[in-house]
């Protein structure tokens, strides 16, 4: 298992991505064709920047990227990216302004994770709260037929969270990337084909 972890870690170093997490997005992109040139993408929980770097490489010179994290991001993503250091729960005016300016989005993706405290149910609940916030931002800022991806720590809230997406997307499904550490309780939930609520 150690070898398996090392493989993605080393690969990320060799390919100049700041985190091995990039391969989870790559697997989802290969399977679900999430990223295309010219898209507008919102990346929630973007630090240290591997998902945003990968996305920016797929978006070409007409795409737009908004990368948001609590932490400052050192990685550059090119001139079409906007990077914000803020809490997604904060309703910070710069976040509201950037969402309005860059959105609506073709893809809202969240790899957000809480700083874990080692108490399983508390960590799962905080992960679910981040997913709910990502979902609410997605529902408010996605284009018609846009897609949503969120990482969740599997637990009692995973199924209700998945169900909460069904009224809003053509297809809802779970995905556990091969590059996700096998001992990790994380999994990804995708909402594909956003349908804004009527009325
Ligand atoms: C696993 S890392 C993301 C890795 C990133 N996708 C990459 O590929 O480099 C999870 C991130 O979620 C961020 N995060 C957690 N809670 C957040 C919040 N309330 N607002 C914004 N970012 C948050 C953390 O700061 C952390 O950088």
C-alpha cells in the first residue's frame, strides 16, 4: 500500500503538480469529461493548487477559473485565473463579486476537507457541511447542464447529501478514484447535467 501511495506522490512531483490529489480529478475528468476548453470553473478548497493547475491546462486561453481556499495559494494558474483566500462560509464581498463576475460556471468542484480532529463522526459531519455549502454555491452559480463534484468523508450524511442533488441534476453518482488512498474514507459525489429549479 505504501508503494501505491508513493507512486502518485512521486508522479505528482515529476509532473510538477503541487499535490497527488491531481490524479483524482484526472480520473474523474477521463471518465466524465468534466473539463473542456473555454469553460468557466469554480474550484473550492483549491490549495495547494493541483486541481486548479490541471483545470487551467484543460481550459485553454478562453477559459476562466476561480480558485478559493482558506489558505493562500502560491501556485500560479495563468492570466485567466482568479485566486481568493477566504472561507466559503464567509459571504466575503470579494467572493460574491468574483462569483458574479466569472460565473455562471460550467463546473463547480470541491475537494474541500476539514482539518480533521480524529473523531470520526465529527470529521464526517464537518465534511458534509462543506459539501452542503459547495452544493449551495453550485446551485446558485452553475450554468444549465453544468456539472458538480464534491469530496465527502463517507458516513451517515453521505447518502442524504447524494439524494439532495437528485432534484437538480440529470444524473447523480458516486466515484472512488483509484488514486484515492485505499484506507481513506473519502469518496466523490457527482451531479451531472444541472437543471435549475422551475419557478
Ligand atoms: C485536500 S485539500 C485540496 C487539495 C486541492 N484540490 C489540490 O488539488 O491541491 C482541502 C482544502 O480545503 C480547504 N478548506 C477547508 N475548509 C474550507 C473553507 N471553509 N473554505 C475554503 N477552503 C476550505 C483547506 O484549506 C484545504 O486546502
